[in-house]
């Protein structure tokens, strides 16, 4: 069974990482890094593929921004959903940091694709965007891989000491703590942000 799983990972694992990092790949890279900690994938190869996948995705959506710009965002529900927040953040960070804002959006889940298109709509030069993204995606791949590798080592230690049920209990407890923390501290902030967003939309419509 272990040999079959290893063969499956070797055949399709790296391709899966490339495809997911092309879009939004933290989860896929975390899982792959955990597998690498168990010896099922090669760390350096994984980091390189993840960085290339993320860079290719950024460049592709940047090109879409240069080609058709906002027309694509408005025609795709997922992109249209994240557009207001992404536009607000992009204007803010471009004003403060210029092109170096690309480093910030790499870690804001859900806004990455939209902002890559918006960067394409902006005045940033293609060579500058490519250079910054090459550095950005490499750093991101190393950071996320390291986190996933450490999680994988921790999971192996728990599995070795307490068995599969012990690991499931730990995962369940961590998930429960995460939910409690979110609803205790984060839910109010998210709700406040959503209410502000809809209030601004209502004011824009009434003003128009």
C-alpha cells in the first residue's frame, strides 16, 4: 500500500503542486511538504516547482490584465467577488510601497489572482513585475514549504507515539481551537468588514 501511494505521488504529485500553485497553492504545498518530510517527495524539487507554478500564474494573470483588464474580472464571478477588496488594498499598498506591494499580496489569500490582473492594468513595467515576482515566489515557496515540513514532522512524531487515533484527536483539537479563536476574536472583525463593504456599495449606488 505504501509503495502504491509513493508511486502515485511520484507520478502526479509534482504536477498537482504546479497546477494548484499556479492558482492559489498554500494548501497543496503544505500537504506536499508534509509528504516530503515523510520521504515521499523531494524537498528541493518541490520548492522549485511551487515557485515556478506561482510565478507562471502571476505572469499569466498579469498578461490578462494587460490584454483585457477589468473586462475579465467583471465576467468571472470569483474574480468579481474579490475585486472591491483587492482594488482597495492594491491602491493603498501601491501608494505606500510601489511595485514592492507584490510581496504583500502573495500572502493575502483570495486576492492574489485579482491583484495580478490589476497589476497588469497598472503602470508597472513588465520586467519589474517579473523580477519582483521571481524573488517573491521563491521566498513564498520556501516559507510555505518550511511550515508544511514542520507540520509533517510533528504529525509523524504524534503518529509514532500515540498512533492514528491520537493523531486524529490532535488534529480535531487544533481545528476546534482554531474555530473557537476565530469566532471569539476574528468573526467580529470579518463581520465588521463585510458590513462596511455592503454599506459602501449601498452609498455608491445611492450616490450614483
